């Protein structure tokens, strides 16, 4: 009888075991690096004036992705995006956390991080192509464009460009808008990563050094061309910030308080008219609520006291019953006149997809029984002899709103907004940074009128000359330049963004075709 004997197990080779351990250790180090880079990108975002952290953070991200497979790029991108967006969107937790827990905050940050992960996968694919920093930057801009469009109209918050409101690359907004500014930050980061990789081979520094220096020199070279002169005259304007109680979600049903606070603040402005005449007055979003007849004796009265038109935001109901978030020109003699209707509605607030599910994460489901209706027309109002371009709150994050208004002849821009929901968070300052970028992008002064702050007067070069504090009642009066010349970014519109999207997508396609071509050869 043959007794089977156990086969001796092959001993693990010490070298193989150590190599596996080093590989796992390297993966953990890379994961820690992208998490640190994502948080550094957040640290470089407003209200902090640490714009230079953005290209450094992106350099670490690009270095980790260099030469990786697409699925590894997706994973590292997810970590990078989540580490950046989770703290950046912390104001969602301040707003909804007490009633709905962390799920809305985690959900929005997680969905947006998925788009960064897609960008990471594409960046990893193109990282082996010649000129990798350029293609990686173009892929990232394409991912930003995608998440600014889908789902539910997109969510552009946290684009690289919005870290540069005080930065060296801000003047590039006048050339090609947010897409070019984001591209500049990303390509500099990619160039820095490539320079670090080639540190021991100085003869190969030329291409990555160019990737770093061209955007830097471009930003510096553009500075003298950022026009601030009042080539279409000036306007003396006032911004009314009537304040709101810091109630978070409790503010949902306090429309009357917002209305009365701003009427009182406007009446105080009228009492201070000894300081000089005005051309018009801007009040924030959500000051009134109007039916189809659009009457408001309080607003008509204060407009008559001031003797100039008001630009005021409110919720309106049209004759067909549709709800509109709108900005109305309120004339001292004739009352409500022309209006602008918000183009980009906030999902799960002003428009409610999947209402039965949305009720679990949004209080607006019960506040608004039907969705608001957007419009697609540029917001240009003739007010006090001024062509005023208007965008409401969330609109400022999108490229098309003020591009359309400026192309239609706006000589001054305004952003009426209501940020009182978000308490003493960074949200208002993040939004102000977007207004500063829009000012440079279109060469226009911008008036930010907020219910509870931050209201501000922004010059065409992005400089803030007046600014209120949060949760204070305060009126601002300023003489602002009116400008009619159009920047290259205004004239080109979305062309720079689409060019970079095509470059990014094309580079990814080439990365799939190139290895096959090499194999066939």
C-alpha cells in the first residue's frame, strides 16, 4: 500500500516577500500623498489667500498619477477629490447637518469626487505621452467641464480657477475665462511634478520648465492689459444688506423678516441721502414674494423715497402658476418692470429631482410644492441709465451667465444673493471669489448684494474696495466704473473650454491607440 506524502510547500523567497512589502508600502505612501494634496488644495482656497498652494497640490497629484494605470488613477483621483471637496463643502453640513445628519454633505462631496476620479483615470492614461503636463491639465479641465454640466445641471463649485481670486493666474481669466485659469494652474502643477522627476537629468528640463514658466509669464504679462478705466462713464450706486437671523433651516419660513429687514435698511439709506444722489440701488435675492400682478407697496414706497430705481430679488408666481427666482427693476413711479429669471437652479432646493427620495435630504421638498422654472435669456436690465448684467447667487459659478450678459452690452455686473442659510461658514467668501474672477474675465465692476453678507464692491481688476461683515445690517455706497470694451474671454465665450475639452479627450483616445500602433509596428 502506497501512503501518499504531503508535497513540501515552496518556501517564500525573501526577496519576493520584501518586494511585495515595499510595493504595499509605496501604495500607502501614494494614498497619503494624494489625501495631503487634496487638503492642501482646500487650504489654498478662499477665504485664505494662499493661491500658490493650488499648483503645488496639483503637482503632488500629478506625480502620483505619472505612469499609473487608469484604474489606479481613478482610485487616487477619488481620494484627492474627496480630501479637497469634503472640507470645501463643509457649509453644507453647517446648513443641513442638524436636521439631516452628514448624508447630504457626504453625498454631494462623494458624487463630485467621482468626477475628479474620472479625471485622475484619464490623467494616468495620458501621463506617458510626450508633453504629459499639457495633456494631464487638459484632461482635468475636461473633468471640471463635465461635473459643471451633469447631473442635474452640474455643480461647478471647487474648480481650480476659483482658488486664484488673489493669484498670479487671475489675469488669464480675461483671455479665456475659468477654463484657461484652471488649465494654467494644472499645467504648472504638472510641470513641477515633471521637473522633480527629471531632477537628475538637467538636459531634459526644457519642456517641463516651459510648462511652468509660460503660464506664470502669461499671468504677469496680462497685468497691464486688465482695463479698469471708466470708458463708458461711472455710476453712483448703493448696495443694501438688511441682514437676516442666523437660523439655518429656520430661515425657510421667515420671508417676512427678510422683507422687513431690507425695507428698513433701504429706508435708512434714504435718510442718508445727504451723502449724495444715487443712480440706482441693489438689494439681495429673496427680499420679496410677488404674485402675477407684482405689487409691493413697501418697495414702491422706498423707491419713491430714494427717487431712483431698485434692483431687487424675490420669488415670483407667473399667471400660469410657475414659480420664478427673479430679479426685478422696481421704478419709483411705475413699480415692477423688466426682470431677469435665474438660469441655473440649485438641485434639491429650487428644483427637486426624485422628490420622494429628496425628502430624506432636503427641506425644500415641503417648502416648494412645485419646481421653479429657469430661463435661458441673459440678464441685462436698463437701470438708471446703466446696462446692468445680473446673475443670481448660484449663477455666478457658471460661465455662460455673465458671458451672455456682457455680450449683450452690460457695462456693470451685479450678483444679488442669499447666503444666510450657511451661517458663519466659508461659503460666502468662496462665492465672492467667483465674483472677483468674473470681474476680470469680463472687465467689469461687480456689485455683490447679500442678505447677510458678504456684500462687496469689486473693481474690474478683481480688487475688492468695499466689503461687509457677516450677519450685520450695512449699506455700501460707491462710484463704480462702467466699461463697454469686451475682453477676449467675453468674445470667445465657451470656445476656450471646448478647445481644452477636445484636447483632453483626444489625448485619452491617443493613449489607447498609441500602444496598439507600437505593437503593430
